[in-house]
């Protein structure tokens, strides 16, 4: 796993199409913004696990 350190308003780019930006940090929570093409589904991991158990 690649571990990166970012500050508020900094971002990372994945595969030149997906941008993840740190919007704010409050206590132990980090608010992220994700810009990705519509054909790429972006899910929180806990929702992905729920979706898999329903099938």
C-alpha cells in the first residue's frame, strides 16, 4: 500500500483521470472530494462490503 501525506486543499491523481482532494480535517475525520469520470464507480468501502453480501 502506498501511503501519502497531504494537507488541506492538496490532492493526489490516480491514473491521470481520478483526483482525490483533502477538503477538511476535523478531529479524526478527513473530508475528501473525489473527481472521477462517470463510468468509474466510487464507493465507500463499508458500502462495497454491504453490496457484496446482498448478492
